[in-house]
């Protein structure tokens, strides 16, 4: 009997559970559990969204306040006289005077015809020379001196080769304006670059060869103001840089001129930016730097494809990332240099010295250097040793480009 009762009890439970009413109750219970879970997740998501929104609003407010504070406390420094669009039409000359010193003067050695190396800088505030009292102290003059110093060293050591022709002087032009984005540089500054090249052709006499009617190097600085402009996106910056480089090449005389594009600075290491503003601008700057590199790579790829057709294996465009000053200051290593005889010797020197051209500093002087020795009083624009540092980095990039 107990067994039969158990059998009938199980059978009745099975029949009852299979009834439509019981199935409906089970489904309702399951739906209730699911609805409770969905409601819990929905409430948690809403709370998280509110928390993120509040954090975003707070962070945005902090960033805006920090930005306003930086703008308020950063001094507005003027450029040198005759800067930007007012730069001397015939350019400025860097050459050795009768005493053998490199000087920046429009009237150096006017009594004889000089063989010139010509370089044009195009860009924003560093090209304009913000924070420097004279062009020979600004980035343009320091870059020209770096090229002129190299010519002096080549002539002194009698290292003239067929690939490297010696020049008597360096003539330079500097067209930049503070606050310009990549697109604005194309619209406002590139036409002056084309005008310089066209003027060289118009002033040409029939006896001059191509070397006397050409620009030998172009330096392009862009992107800093795109980082600071929140309306500028990475995709739009990529398009603007690509269009800017193409606009330079549109002049047939500049289609094969060596073009050195400078990379963006690391905003996270600038001394005048507080955290978290430095972190945010540093991240944004790295994203823009990736787009800058992508644009230059695409230009280089097109140049290689064109060179295959023309049997010319040289790339004419290069991106130069300026070595971080703080990293170089904190390092020391071996630098290979020429001895008094013809053998190469290893000499222990600070790596910074190769970026300072003819400036020689003792180890104790280098140890006392800081970021303020490389920046203007606003803590942002290159000045003092900074322009020399960047100028020699540009010359190094040009040498690498020409020896590839």
C-alpha cells in the first residue's frame, strides 16, 4: 500500500504540473525573476551613468578652470620685429664674417657672389619666433646657424664630397603666426613659401644653374594649436596635414625639395601645465601625433611609388620627432668623434652636446641645466638653448634624409 500510494501521489503531481494553469504560474514566476534581474541591472546602470556624468561634469569643470588659470598666468610674449608675413622679402643670411664667426646679418660678404643654401620655415608660433627678441635667437635663425656651422665644419675638415656641395652662407625665410592650425597654415603661410620660390626664379640670370634658383630645404611645424582646439578631431587633423603637405608640393619647383615635418611636443611633460590638464592634453597630443605620422607615411608611400616610375629611390619627406630634453639631460654616454689624427676615437661626452652645435658646456654646467634653460619665459615656446637644440635636430634630420 505505501508503494501504491507513492505511485498515485507521483502520478497526480505529474498530471497537476502538466496542467495549463500550473504551467502559467511557473512561467509567471520565471518572468518575475527575470524582470527583477532586469530592473536591478537597469537601476545599477542608471546609477553608474549618473556617477559617470557627475564625474565628467566635475572633471570638465576642473579642466576648464585649470585651462583658464594657465591662460591667465602665462605671459603673452611678442615675436621679434619683422616676423610672420612681414619677414624680410630677400630673407636673412647666416655666414662667417672676416673674423671667422657665424653672424646673422643681411650685409655679410656683399662684396662677392655667394653660393647659398636656402631654407624656409613655415608654421605657427615657434616659427614666428614668439618669446625671442631677434630672429638670430629664434628657431629660424638657430636652424640656419646649425646648417651654416655644419658647412664650416665640412670645409675645415676638408670633407667635401660629390654628394655634398659646400656653401658660403645660409639664407633663410621664416613664415609663421601664433595660433594657426594646420588648415590655417595652408591658407595663410604656404602662399609666402610659393612666393619665395617664384621670386628666386624671377631674379635668376641666364648664367645661373638650378642650384641658384631653388629652395634646398623646407621645415614645417603644425599641430600644436590643433591639440588645443577642441573643435579639431584626429580625423580632421589627418586630412588637414595631408592637404597642407600636398599644397606645398603643388609648386612644381618644390615637388622634390626635402621637407622636414616636426613632430608634436609631449604636452604631459610641459612644466607649466598642471595635472590632470597635462594628462588630457598629453593623451590628445599623442593621438594627433599618430595622425601626423600616418599622413607623412602616406606621402612617403606616394613618393616611393613615383620614384619607382622615375628611377629615383629617394624619399623627399621625413617626420622628425625632437628628442625629449628631459630624457637627454638625464643621460650620459659615449659619443664617437674625430681625433687629431685620422683615426676615430671614443670620447665620453654628454649626448646633449651634439644638439648644441658649436656650444661647448662642461659636465657641471650640463648637470645644472633644467627645462627653463630651453624655454622662453612663458614655459612653452623654445628659447635660449631650446632653439639651438631644435635647430640642430632639424639639421640632423636633413642629413639623414639626404644620405638615405
